[in-house]
């Protein structure tokens, strides 16, 4: 029997979400920080120091936050699977009825639903219940370390851009140059993420650029208002 080899985009969700979020946050956070400090008329060393400090703090924060968040999801998945495993061992008939009902609700005739439930239970009962009752599938399973590393690496990769741009720009023009370059890269990042996820490229680029522009505008206003680098 030939196997269907078509691939879908759902297997990218875990790493794509973490990578896009990290890179986007790296560019927006550090570019906004650089723009805000530059708008406060700080010198080049203060601007670059703020950017590097923001990169280190942000990368560690992203890694910790993503790890804790995804670990909580992983803990919940494990607890649900353990409960389901116990129920399968102690109440197999009830679990079979439950699986049959799920397939009936999805449109199968009761007799066919029962047959499908029986065959899937015989093959791998826990896997069937995990997928069809709990919504847990291998492609979308929580992976804390993978998510944490991807977020930290992506944040640092994104943060390098405004720092590098600030280092090459004159002190007088750093605010404008960093903002323009960062917005262009944010739009590109949004477009690539949308492309990888099968969404609208224009919408993906536009929404990322909009929030990046808003963040930089606000921090620039704060920097000009206070006139000191914080």
C-alpha cells in the first residue's frame, strides 16, 4: 500500500512560533531601546551598552519565560495522559464507548464509529484517546527546552540587527537609521513567517511593522521627553 506523503504546516508550529516571537521581540525591544536612548541625546557608548544589555537580558528572559510556559503545557499533557492511561486500564468499556461517541459526533454512523474505535483501541488505545479526546498529537506536543533555546537564539539574532546598525551609524542619525532598518527587517520577518505558515504575506508583514513602529515611536518620545539615557 502506498503511503500518503503530503506534508502540512502543522509540524512547524512549535519551532516557528518560538522563532518568530523571539526574533520579532529581539528587533522590536532592542531597536526601541536604542532609539529611546539615542533620542535622549546619549553618546555612542551609552547607546551600544544599552543595546547589548537589552540583548542579554531579553534573551534570558525569553528563554526562561518560554521554558516555564511550555513546561506548564507539558505538565498538563503528561497529567492528562496519565489519567487517560489509568482510565483505560480500569474502565476499558467506558473508554471505548467514549471514543465511539467522539466519532459519532464527527459524523460517522454509530456502527462504523464503533468499528473504528475498536480497531484504533486494539492498535494503540492511548494514542487514539490522546489525539481524538485530548487533542494531543506528536507534531504539536510541548517541548520546553526546544522552545526556550529557539526563543533565546531568535531574540539574540534579531537584537544583533539594531546594535550593528547603531554601531555603523553616526550619533546624529542613529535614531532614524535604526528605526528604518529595523522596520524593514520586521516587515521581512513578518512576510517570511506568513509565507512559512501559509498566511497572507502582506498582512503578516504589515502587522509586525505596525507594532514595531508604535514601540519605537513611544520609546523615542519618552527619550526626548526626559532627555536622559535610562
